[in-house]
C-alpha cells in the first residue's frame, strides 16, 4: 500500500467511505455511518475481510466521522501508513458551475451550498460531510467529484427543456444528468475491452441499479443521458417513475387535491417497480413473478420496454448502430433475464446475446454477445469509488 485516497460520499443521514488505492483499484478499507441524527446510529467498518459494527448516538456528521477515525485506529489500517494523499468527495449536483473535478476551497463549499435548490436531498449532506472532513483531514487536499460533470458536454439541443427561455435561465432549469462518474468509468472500460481508443467508440451505457440511467457516449464524450434536472427523469427505477406526462401532476392536484410534496414523495419513493408491484428490489420482483404475480410481470415488462425505447432513440441520436451497448450496476451486472429480454427486443437490428456467456457470473468486464452480433453487448462492473479516487489523484497532480 503506497498511496491512497479516502473517498467520501456523505448523504443527509449517512456517510459512506472507502480507502482506495487509485492505481490498482483495491478497496483497502470501507464502511458506512448510518442514521445520523436519529435515536440510535450505527457504524460499520470493513478491513481485512472483517466487518466491525458499532452502535452509538450519532448527533451529526462530525460525531460520525470522528467515530470512523477511532475505528481505523482500533481495527486498522493505520491511517499514517495508509499514505492518504487526498480526500475525494462525491457530490451529486454540480450544476453548470463545475464541469470537472474541483479542489475544494471555502469558496467551492459555498458554491456547492448555492446549488442546494437544485439538489435539496443531496447537496446539504455533501456540504456537511465536506466541512467535517476538511477539519479532520487538514493536511491533505480535498477534491469534489460531481455526478453531473460528465454530462456537461451534452449539446444544447439535448439539455434544453422546451420551456419559456426566461424561466429556464432564471431558475437554471436544464437537463444535468446523474450517475456521471459511473457512466464515465464504464465507458472507458468498454473502450479497453474492445481494444479501441476511447475517442473512437460510439456506445450506449445502461446503468441499471435501484436508480437507473442511460447515456449515449460518442468518442469519449457524453451526448445524451436520461436523467434530467433531477434523477427522476428517464428509466423506470426501483421507486421512481422515470418519464411521465407532467400533466399527471396537475391531474392529481386537481382531482385528488394532493399537495406538491405528496406528489413529489409518490413519484420519487412510491412509484417505479415498488409502485407497480409492491417491491423495489429486483430479486424480490423476480420472486413475485415466479409466484405468478401479474403485477410483477407487468412491472418487469414496463421496465424492459422503457430500456428498449431509450436504446432505440439513442441509436438514432448516435446516427447508427453503436460499437457497444453495456449493462452495469446492481441489476445490469447481475440479472441475465433483463439482459436477455432487452437483447431479444433488439434482434431486428442484428443484435444477439450468447445465452451461455450471458449466464456467466463474474466481477470482470466481459463481452456477452455472439461473434456476429452487429453490436457488442457487454457487462462491465461499475466502480464509482475507484473513478473518484482516480479523478482526485489526477486533479491534485495538475
Ligand atoms: P444503488 O447503488 O442505486 O443503490 P445497485 O446498483 O446496488 O443500486 O442496485 C440495486 C439493485 O440491484 C436492486 O434492485 C437489487 O435487487 C439488484 N440486484 C443486486 N444483486 C442482484 C442479483 N444477483 N440479481 C438480481 N438483481 C440484483
């Protein structure tokens, strides 16, 4: 272990951390602080194949992160020996302010705070996590890596909503896109697997986890993505609607008298697979289908249909068949059925999966299409922590 980056993803009530070797990609140690501000909190620290769990009241992010330092002292690794060269912070919303990794100063913290109206659920937790981490790790630089940065290359016709211009300008309303760190990492891995320069690959990346998004990446630059002003737009997700006619909001308001907050909660937390079938976890959904649930079957079909619709439209955006279509994240990496259902619907384009390769379970990037498929289909495990660590190191080396 020579140099490491401490990667921090601070949410409103949790802090995930991972001590990462940016060169070989090892997760040296990792953990999560949960239930900050609740009656009882919990910290789980993982090192050397062991997991240590501690319960305590965690009043705020400072208490949580100090406990993490104690656990490093108690169970290892020794943070002095770990050679932390920087702390990399995941930040969901960088607006149009941050087109790339940014060394954190007081001014940058204020700018991230200024973006809270665009990310009320995420940026407040990030700001708290950054403030506390900067106090506890004063001796090293801190770098912010934004989920939105990879999509700052979207052309105006892709990111502009057809709203009155004064409104979009006044309120910074546009499509920002999210999961950018994952799409960037995976698209580069795809180029490696294909043995092509990233600058020459045309591809579609399907990040399908509990949150889900698609991107079209041409020559290393993102040209389209399915999430918008917020992560609500696009694919069907575990608990989110994805695309929906906005008039549903007016209808629910006028006919049911639901408030904006109630509709917000419904669309973000009670919809998607959960809304249609009662389960947001994909494995549970498949279990319900096995038990004969028609609702669960329909939910799966809606989910796959939306994916196929996006793939088709992104092939048009890319101007033809891409070199690759890649599955990543929890469902994309692990679920052969969804991959097969999607590929079957694309058979008319000459796209074909090799059923045996599709069934292989592996943590390695791999091609699962037949040799004569017109488009290569891949599975590439995402690794957002590693991407954050790499980008952090590259930023401080500038
Ligand atoms: P997020 O990071 O957005 O929380 P993940 O990328 O971890 O989400 O994906 C979570 C989803 O992946 C869940 O719906 C889960 O059921 C699904 N998943 C994880 N492992 C498997 C598996 N072996 N088979 C099918 N689905 C899986």
